[in-house]
């Protein structure tokens, strides 16, 4: 066991060697030796969410975020005040929006008022009501779904051309208008044209990274009031667009909404690329240990890293070990596991020093895979 002063991420070559074995074999002995039971025992007391932390964190960021939004809206164009307010709005509203991830994992039937507050202050204004993640994300954690073609939150980027990762990030520029059209136009049309209803549910009601993902009819865990959420998003979009159309509200509102939303989605797309190794081709499921070793932890700087990986998501691999653990305990769990496991070598393979480290590793691996495939095709 290493003490905290001795702990460092494994070298890139060692980390990739162990992770490669996870990608190639379900029964590699070094993977099967991962101390899952010991890890659970070390953190078993960290599974209870603290409502005060949730409410304080969310409300602070949501209120500051919207205050910064309107400060930027009414400030002189390109002034330092406007630029500063825009940056604050992006970072705080991004953190507030990411609480949708916690909503997907909180115990069924709990935090009902918090869920409603989140939808009112983030979900509906950004056209991402919580039902678009509820159920869908839970499938991502299922052992028989993770990393397969049925997982809407997984694409084997490391085995494809690097340009696909660039395209994924650039899609962030299209997501806000697509979401607006989905709720403003497709919602009423789908009720007027019944056959369209099923298509909208299956193809246009999920926050995923796989454009071919097809949502199951029963993919709902908590948000059985999803129709009310959908109606609220439609009414919000209709009212705002109508007020802009009638010159009651300035067109700048929609421009700023778009610019904030785009930057939030860009940050989240980069975070998503740094969340997993994305090595599984998708033909077969992975064991629990393999899923962990295919995920990434970026403890990083406690002040900087949470800006791009907020609400505990810098400990994404640890989250995949304990998906029900509240975000505010993941850092404590990380420290306990690094210092408390009798053999922490496999655990340390998931560590990256920074966002740049995580992105450059997957980019390099993708480039090597692409080159290797090209060589094989030409031989």
C-alpha cells in the first residue's frame, strides 16, 4: 500500500498495458484480481446523500448563473463586465445543469422537490428536462449494456479515427437549436400526428452521444411525469420566442442563451471524452472490473478541475464502481481507496493528471488504431 505522499498515476505505458488487457480479455487474471469487495468495505459508509449539500450547491450556482446571464445581457457589448459575466454564467450554469447526472442516480422516489426545482431552473430553460436523462443514463451503468451497441453514452472513439472526436465536440454548436426545435416544434406536431409520437420518443428524447441510439418504451425510472416536463419545455420555448418575435424581449436573449448553451455543451463534450477509455468495440459486455478500468479519474487541481468536471465527475471511474454514491463523497472515497487498498496498482491505472492528459492519451490511441487499420487494409 502506498501512502498519500507516494501516490502518483501509473506511467502511461503501464496504465495502457493493463487497460489493453481489459479491452482484449474478459478473464485476464490481473483484472479479475481487482479488489472489489475490499473497495466496497472501505467506502460502505459514504452512500447517503446530504440534502443540504445538494440544495446549497445547486441553488447557489443556479442563482449566480442566471444573475450573471442577465448581467451579461444588459452590459455594453464586449465590455469586460459582459465578458466576465458570460464566463461566470457558463461555469455556474454548467455546474447547476450537471446535477441532472445526480438526479439519474438518486434513490427512486427521493429528492422530488429538488428534481422539480432543477427542472424549473435548469432543465426547462436549457431544453434538457430530467426525463431526457432518466432511465437512459441508468442503462449506461448496467453490466450487460455498458460499452455495447445498446449503450447510448458510449462510442469506441479509441478504435476509430480521431476526426470523429473532433466532430463530436463540434456538434455542440448544433445541439441548442436542435433541442429548441424538438420541444417547440416536434412536441405539438407529435400530438397532432400520432405516428410521429413514437419516433420523437425513440429518437429525440434522450441525452446521449450515440446518434443511432433508440430509446426503449419503458426507459423511465423516476420521471413518470415526463409529459408535464415536455409540456413545460414547450410552453417556455413558445413564450420566450413569442416575446422576442413581438419585440417585447430583445433578440439578444436568444443569442446569449445560444452562446451559453453552446459553451456548456462544449465543456461537457470534452469532459465526456475524458470520462472513459472508449476501447470496447461494442460486440460484448464488460465485467464490473473491466468497466472501471475503462473509466477515468482526474483528481487534478481541486480549484480548476471541478470547473470542467463539476459535481464529482472528475472521479468518474470511482463513480462507476459505486454509482449510487453521492457526488460530495466521491473525493473522500478516492482518497480512502488510494490509501486503503491492500494493492492499489489496478486502481491507479485509471488516474490521469489533467484534462489534457486524458484527451491526448485517447487521441494518440485513436491515431495508432487508425494507422494500424489503414496498414492492415493496404497490406
